[in-house]
């Protein structure tokens, strides 16, 4: 939500509260009650759209990528030690120079291919890696792919939620406009209630810059005294 949308959302909530505080002034069948209900719905839709926009899939993906990096580093480090006794063994396991997700996934899949070859995984026995280290690496990759799909889905929902948010804000503004007419008629002889309504329905706006045409009046000229 941008600043304007936030201010309007806050105003909607104040108006809803005003309606609740003054519910006794309006019969259940009145137009005002119907409009307050519509405004509550607009607030609910706005809340739902905001929740979709604030998803945490990116953070979850980074957690999985960190776990994958750790598992790969442990395998590479161990492979180097094995390579002291088995020439060329360490060359089969390496980390990518590129830290991007595609590069990491490609390197991890190469490791899995090597570990799947006969007798290779058995070489790591005795170095205190978990017995499930090969399965753990595969699980990391599966989890990362799952997070990628979730992010794509969340991004699509985020686009839809932006449209929903805009529609909810516009609907709320229309409702407040109708309520404004009703409240001025209802409380025309109740200045305190009318002031409360104006306060609730007011939306702050950014101050306009002073127009260049609005120049201060010129200073009066000072004439030198004649002798």
C-alpha cells in the first residue's frame, strides 16, 4: 500500500468506529446502516489484499538455500580430505563461483549424480556426515523447488491482490461520500456530532508547495532624503 492508500484505509476504520459509536442514531433498516456495512466489507477486503502482498516466501526460500549451501560445503570439504588418498576425487565435487539459485541448483544436481554412482557415497563413511547426507541434499533441492513454485503462485496472487486493493479503496471512498451527505443532513443541528464526523472522515493530504505566482508583496521603496 502506498501512503495515500494507507491514509484512506485509516480513514475507513475511523468511519467504521464512528458508525459503531453512534449506532443508536440509525434504525437497522436505514441507508446509513447499509453503507456502514459496505464500508466494513471494503476494510475486510483491504486487509485480505494487504496480507497477500506481505507474503514471506522470499525469506523462506533464502532459509532453504542456506541449508543447501551448508550441506554442499560439508560434502566438498569432506571430498577434499578423501582426495588426499583417492587422487582426483575432490575434483568431482565443487561449489559454484556464481551464488545465484540456478548455479547452486546445477552444482547440487551434479553432486547428486556423482553420489549416485556405485561406491562413491560409501567413500564418505567415517567422516561424521549424517547417514542420510545424500537424501538430505536431495530433500534440500526438492524443498527449494517447492518454494520456487510457491513464490510464483504468491507473485500471481500479489498482482491480483493489487487490483483487489484498488477496487476496495475506490468502493470505500464511494461509500464515505454517500455517508458524508447523510451525516450532514442528520447532524446539521448537532454541531458536536457533525464535527466528530468530519474528524473521522477527514483524510490528510500532502501540503501543496507555494505557487510561484504567489509572490510576497514588494517591500516599500526607501527614498533618500533630499537636502
